[in-house]
C-alpha cells in the first residue's frame, strides 16, 4: 500500500510540475504569435535556461533564488544575438531558421562533455516545488495581461494584423519584434530552469524539434486571443497522455487528432475570447 501511494504521489507531482512548466512554455509561444511572428526557438531558449541553471547550481553552488533569475541571462543573450538576422525573416522562413538554431544548440549539448553529452546532467537539486512553479506562472500571466491592455499590446496586435500598416502608423516594427523575442526567451528560460530543478535531470533531446512543435501546438489549440488560451491548450495536451495512459503508443496520434479537430472546428482555439483593450 505504501509503495502504491508513493507511486501515485510521484505521478501527481510530475503531472503538476508539467502543467506549470508547459504553461510557461505556452506563454513564451503566445508572446511571439501575438506579434505575428512564427518563431519556434522556444525549446532552444528553454534548453539554455535549463543547462545554465543546472551548471550554476552544480558547479558554482549558487542558491536556487539566485539561479532562477540568472537562468534568463543566456536565453536573452542568445535572443539578442540571433534576433537581428532572423527577425528580418517572416512566416515559415522564420520558423525554419529558429528550428535550425535550436538544433545547433542540441548538437552542442550532445557533444560537449562539460554539459553531460548524450547522457545529460543529473543530480540537480530538486528545489522548484509546484507552488514555486505556479507562482511564476501566475506572475507571468498577470504581466502579460497588463501588457496586452497597454500601448505595447496594441502595437503587437497591429503588427500581427499588418506589419506594413503598423510601420506606417509609427510603430518601430524591429524594436517590437526583438522585444517579444526577448520576452519569449525569458519565459522559456524560466521554464527550463524550473523544469531542471523540479525533475533533477535534463538531456539534449528534451530541447529538440519535437518539443518545439509541441509548444506551438499549445498555443494553436488554446488560441491566442489572450494569454489564458495557450495555457489552457498546454494543460489539455499535458493531461491527455495521462487520461489515455493505456494508449501511450498512440500519444502523438491523439495529440495530432485533437489539434486537427480544433483547427477545423475551433479555428480561434478552445478559448476564442479576446482580451479587452483600454481606450486610447
């Protein structure tokens, strides 16, 4: 009985952690889609946050409350470095470029011994409790809600609708695009650090092509009318494998089927409600 209860608690803990982390990843996708950018670099940003936070803890011995904000430095630096050339692209070209950058980083993780190579890094202190993860998620939701109702939010919406018209209205398109990419890097980096310190292990394959597409699926399923939509989509796709645990081999098929049905019958996502805007 004790062993059964232990397994049940372990499963519950992992699911709750996944809900919080995936919610943050969904928000990292939301901010770029809300500005009309199809960037798929969120898994790469997550990996940078996860590896940098793990190394700061394992090699430098820094406490978790310093490591957590510091884990955003590497993703933000990477976003600033690649933002100039990649954000000149749009649509599928931007998606391909950002996926390619993510695969480059995954190759680095696989081949650098200091990063654990193909075996990854283990023994990371489990200091990110579900309460901490959901507190970060709630704070991110609150910030994005306020941003969405501000002038920045209106600029992002104008950019999503028509970049040329937005530029003609005086919006600095390049600056807004870079800002949302940096915001996406911060959110994904935090998700990576929290995941690393909740599960005590990270590996290169956690941040490859498949996770990048899954993160996009969160936003497409939930809808991008408000930041709550992608989080809802993330929670649905996180819980589905648990509900259909007996069909584990069909997980990707089930996820794909849900997304196709949502696109066909709910093109604006599960949460079609749009965020209200303040009067100018």
